């Protein structure tokens, strides 16, 4: 037990000065980042705020309270062991997320020390050194480890996306009130998670890409023909049943709306191809509306989750690589994290 931190056995509320210390330390660092132009995007600020809030909540919830001056390696190891830090049902920490959080803690602590002209608390830096597998997750010289959705996140996202189509027990009024763009956006995100597509794949798909013939369920697409590009050849990839149902609904919505053109997900009723900036913002909005955070990696997390799910099911890496349109050698990055993946939806 750390000296000076003893609380009454019946006092569950940390002293206000502790909470104030966490807030002042982060606010000071954030203000300097903004004034120096190093942190400008509101989305990035929100991610850092959520990270720090989760870390502070854990520290203040301990008995005795863990405060910044006495924070040590054992505290951070306990924090990681508790798998706290994300607002999801299982509160899990992916390697990349944990690394990013520890780097944030280290920067805030060093900034706080520079303001008071005192030696910095290097506990976070010590944690990074003590966890080489986490350092490798974001090593500049290595192929970064893929960031993927936790079980809770995947289920939450699938439920949100699937709410865009009529089904038993769903609100038909809510589904009917959706614009065709909203259905398009959710379906396109569904194919990133349910078929392993990249954002570029989504924009390139045509009406001929959706294959429903010879499927188990009449008229429900079960695989996609993905056009080739400069980075990968044309390929086929399977569609998860739940995503296929949503795609089937989108095709009906698209036809009823009288949308023209060959593209599966056009940007306008006249059939104009969806452009990268617009598609990126639409996918980001869907993830945010579903309760997903906006951390680095964006919607590529969905593709990585698809790959890990297939590997967990026993599919050969070579086959998954063919579905993803990548070289088989690149599957090593998934194999490095697979032993730590308890389950992937």
C-alpha cells in the first residue's frame, strides 16, 4: 500500500484533489498540443480524451487511489491485466490501443514534469519496455499488427448495421424512415466486416459483383466478384450471411429508388461513382453512430476482423489471402496476433 493514500474502509469516493490532478495534467498537455499545432483534428482529441478518462477512472477507482506522482509499473500492469480502457462490453485492449494509451500517459506525465521542473514519472515508458510484444505492434520497421474489433464491438456493430433491414421484431417504421444513402452506408460497412473488403473495393463494386446464384438462400448474395486494381487482381470473396441479407435489402432499396449506373454503391441517384473522401466520411459516421471509437486504423479494422475470424474457423491462410487479395506472406501479421484472439465474430 502506498504511503499517504490510505482511505477509510467505507469511503468509496476519492479525494477531489486526485481527480483534479488527472484533469489538470491532461488539460495542460492538450492545450500545449493544440497551441503548437500538433493536434488539430477534433476526432483525434476525442479519442485521447476517452483514453485518458478511462485510465483516470481506473486509477481513481482503486483502493487506495492510484495517483500520478506515485504511479508505477505494477499499477500499469494491473491496469492492463484488468483489460480496462475501452467503452465496450468486454472492456478489452488490443495491442495497438494499449500501446497508444501508454504513450499518451507517458507524454502527459513528461509534460506535467516539465511544467513543474521536476523529474518525470517514467512508469509508462517502463511498461512499454517491459512489453516488447506491444512495442512491436507499432514498430516503424515492422509490418504493424492488425487492429481488430473485440467480440463486444463486433456484435454491437452487426446489430446496428442489421437494423437497416426489415426483420422480425424490428421497427419497420424506423427502417422505412431511412434514406437510401443511410442504407447504402451501412451495407458498405457491412461488406468490409462481412466480406473483408477495403474502402477501395467498396467503391469499385458493380451490380455484377454480387453473386446470388447457386447460394443456399434464394436471391441472397453469398459471394462477391471484386474488380482488380493496381494493387491486387480481381478476386472472389465470401459474404457472411448477415451481411448478405443486408446486401439483398440494399439491392431492393436501390432498385426502388431508381438509382442508375453500374456501381453497386453510387454516390448519387444518377449513378456517379462514390469518391474516396465521401465514402471515408460516411463509413466513419456509421462507426461513430454504432458506438465505435474513431481510433487509428479506421474501417480497416473491419477487414482485419474478417481475416481473423476466417483463420479462427480453420480456413487456410492461403485461402484467406486470396479472399483479401493479398500475398500469402502478408498473413504472418495475422498469425502473430491470432494466439491472443479468444474469439472473433
